[in-house]
């Protein structure tokens, strides 16, 4: 099952790149989120059971808060209904392969904004780049100051989404935090995590995919903890 608005680009490697549709909620740049997350998928140790995930990466959240998670080592896409204690496989789950019934370590992200600008999480350069439609060169909109844990830096950037007024939200993998960069800012701020890698409700371990639902709640794929965390919005402007 492919969420509406997703477009697949074939890549001759072990993963595919999926540009997401724009954020369905207008998130004010001064929005704040509660610091303790709720596990909405996985969290039952690493595995291939229907109540487990194994190093999940990308995700999509429908308007009814159903979560779709890319589960790469299990070569499947899993759907978790809101409030469910287990998921169901909606694509593959038939071991790794190239058949039409199989996947091989599926969906990482770029983000396509409503004005057709393309935002790319440039993992190896620890930055987020933006390409305007038709541009020959991109601009750095987050990070780009070398690998590190300062507020001007990222350490292996992962998932990225764009909010109101071109605000950039990026998963900062090795720093176990989610960063927010206002349009034109020279440094970012930590919105969740940043308390060291861990499994407590206010901690993350290798965050990857992230997404808002239409209410402004924030979902983070917590790779190292084999779970998806939801951070309810507490203030939106």
C-alpha cells in the first residue's frame, strides 16, 4: 500500500528514495512539543513478529493516525492502526528479493514541499540542502558546519520535514535529537531528544524518519530502540 502523494524513484542500490507530500498541518515556528513520547508501533525488542520492528526507518502517517513503517531488515512495510498493540504487513514480508511480491531493504526520504522545492538530507555532509524548482545548485538550510553536536551542526542527518514559513525539522542521528531550523537561521534548536542516546520516553537512539500528522503531533522513527515515538503537540503558536 502506497500512501497518497508518494512517488517512487528507482535507485540501483539497496533502498528507494521517497519524496513525501507536504506537511498536512501548518506548524507555527514557535510550536512546542511534550518531551515524553508515546510508543505507537514496535517497542517489543527487535524481531519479525507482527508486534515487532527491526531497525525501522521511514514512515507515513494517515489522517486517522494510522502509521506505515518501513521495516528494512524484515523487507516489509507494516501498518499500525492508532491504539493497536500489533501491526499488519501491507507490502512484502516474503524475504528479500526482486520479485513483484518482495522488497529489498525498503523506503529513505527526501521531502518535496508544496512549491516543488526539494529538500535533501545530505547524510555524509551532515547538512540539509534545498533545491528550488529548476535550480542548478542547492543551498544549505541546516547544518553544513561539519560533524558535531553544537547548535550549528548535525551528525549524520536523516529524515527531514518542512513546516510553516519554511521551517526545517531534521533527525540528527548520532546526537539522538530532532532539530528545528528557522528559515535563514544560522543555528538550530533541539525540539525533542538531545538527552543522550537511551530508551526512556524523553530519549531517542538513532532517530531516522519523522513526520507530522494533521493535528501537529510529531512522529519519530526511533531506529536504535526499534520503535516509533509520538510527541503530542503542546503549543502551536
